[in-house]
C-alpha cells in the first residue's frame, strides 16, 4: 500500500511542484527580482498563516480517518463545520493585523498585497480538508486528481491575470483561484456512505493543537531566514534569496508525497502492533530519501550558477552563492520532516513540538547574528545549522522508540557512489552540450552505479512496477 500510495501521491505532488516551478520561475522573469521578491515574501507570510488551518483538522482526517475509514462520514459530519468556522476566524484576524506586519517590515505596500492574498486562507483551508479525507480513505487516486486540478487551476489563473496586466496583484488573486478549483472537485468526488452514530472522541489537545504548532514551526524554517533578509537587506537581495530558496526546496516538496502516504500506513501498522512492518516502512522511506538527496545536492554544489541562469535568468546570478548551502540545509530539513512524520504516526506529538520549538529558537538566534554580518550566506548557514540539529534530535528519538536507523551498509554504498559522482562532476565543463550531460547523464550514471554495486536491486524495480497500475486503494 505504501509504495503504490506513494506513487499516486507523487503524481499529485509532481503536479503541485510543476505548478510551483512554473509560477515561481515564470513570475521571476515576468516581474523581475524586486517584485518577485515581494511576491515570495507575501506568499511566505500567507502560507505561514495557512499552516494554522491546513494542518490540525486536515491532518487529523488523515490519521484518525485512516485508522477507521469506515466511519469517515461521522468524522466529516463533526469536523467540517468546525474547520469552516476556524478558517473564517483566522482570515478575519489576519486581515486586521496585516498593517502591523507591513509596519514591521517597513513596507506599507505589503498591506494591500496581504489583504488580496488572504482570501486564499478560507478556500485553501477547505480544499485541504477534503484532500485529507481522500488520504485517510486511502483513495490516493482522488487525492492525485484534486492536487492536479488545484495545480492546473492555479497556473492558468495566475498567468492569465498577470499577462492581462494585473502583475503582482493578478498573481495573488490567481493563487486563491487555484484553491477554489481544487475545492470544487473535492466536493464533487467525495461521496461517503451514511453511518449512524457519532464520533465520540476528538483528541484536540493530544493531536490537533500540537499538530498545528508543529507544522507551523516546520514551515517557519522556510520563512525565518527570508524574513531576516527582508528586515536587514534590500529588496534586490530578497529577490535573490527567494529564487535560491525556490530551487533548493525541490527535495522537500518531493518528500511531501512520501510523508502523506507514510502517516496513515505507519499509524495503521502501529495500531496493529506490527513492529516488523513499521521497521520496514521507516527504513525503506529513509533509504530512498537519502538516495535522492545525494544526487540533487551534487548538482546544487557543482553547478549553482548554471542552474540559476537556466531557471531564473542572468539577472538572478546573485542567488548562486547561497544555493549550495541552502540545498544542504533544506535536505536536512527534508529528513527532519519525514522523521517527524514517523514520530507523529507513533503518537509522539509532544516530542515533535518540543524539538521543533527548540530548533526554531536556534534558527532565530543564528539569523539575527549572521544575516547582518554575512547577508544571504548568513541566512543560508543559519537555516542549515537549525536543520542539522533538528534532524539529529528527531533521529535520536526514532532510535529510542523503534531502535532503527538507516541501514549502515546502504549509507556507505550510497555515500561512496555519491562521492565518485561528485568528483567526476567537477571535471565536466559547464558550457555547451556538457551542461546537458551534467544535468541528465550524471544522475543516470549515479543510479546505474547504485545498481551495479547492488544498492538498487530487483526488489526496488519490482516495487516500481507494482505502483504503475493506478487504481483506487480501498483494501
């Protein structure tokens, strides 16, 4: 179930990533570094606020609905009115405090942009509620359809409005319209058999509140550095940092699909006290993530200028110096997020909250010290330090809970192949056809070598074949 579920999640997540890439990379060229930096700043604030409405109840629909999918109707009946009421409250409060946010950053123009963007809070909150239901029901194909609809709607709306002359305002309106498209489909495709009775216990304190605080804290790792850059540096440097961050987030966005399928799967195995299955799921997930992160970071480290130039254009060349550092930092953050998903499935929300809170403090302290002195590099180093510490703390807790880590032999094999590929990449010129070779052939050789030494086996390819048939998973 995990493998095929992850594949279907990846379909939806790929559509999300492609839409995010298209929007970020397209707007970067259409708006220029300064306005694109403002767009990135507004979105970082908006999405941080949206963590309050898309993580608690929607995540609960995944976890507890996943444990008792036959009673999802009762859970929806009880929780949907509360989700609607809650999103309206958060929207209203945010609308009122936006002038204070603009004043903090010393940019009065932010107030209008934040007001326009804020309507997405309601639509996106309800969209994520229905999306969480599909995951809890193991209807991963419905999850993928909703994600694709959301992504396509957003891309079409954003560029249609920007190209008609609405510029940054159009981009923010289009972002909300994407949520409307995904929500409409979710309402249409969600049909649940009526069940009599009530869902007796909703663990607000035990799960929802810590869950909201955790996901808000996790997202802050993507924002704190940018907010310090905005506070201390000029608008052009904000644009550089937003572009580098957009590219460095690729590994994390890829891992979201795995986390979404991992949560109900580990929760179900834990509820059944199937410790062997839990061990297999965790080791399998960490191994694949480590394998993918290594090759991504090789490209970030060996050709940052080329990647920035290809994706964003020559006017964003100032972002190249921080891309390798951010790539490493956000890779550790990817591990941190997946490990915390495992702890969440094991009902260790208190542990997750404590770790996240401590690491946020470290992140804020590092940024306040390093950004004024080292500018963009200081922000990237601060994020990396915080992510490394968070990963270590979560990893230690997983070991204490389950007594498992990434298989040592796999770690050595993957690291050894990555080292060879890294050295070879240093000798490949960054011009002409060699750029294509480095982007396409180098990753292919990396995975080929993993297969030659036995790290990638027939079992891995069999898993790939098993996930190819796309069908509803109701069993």
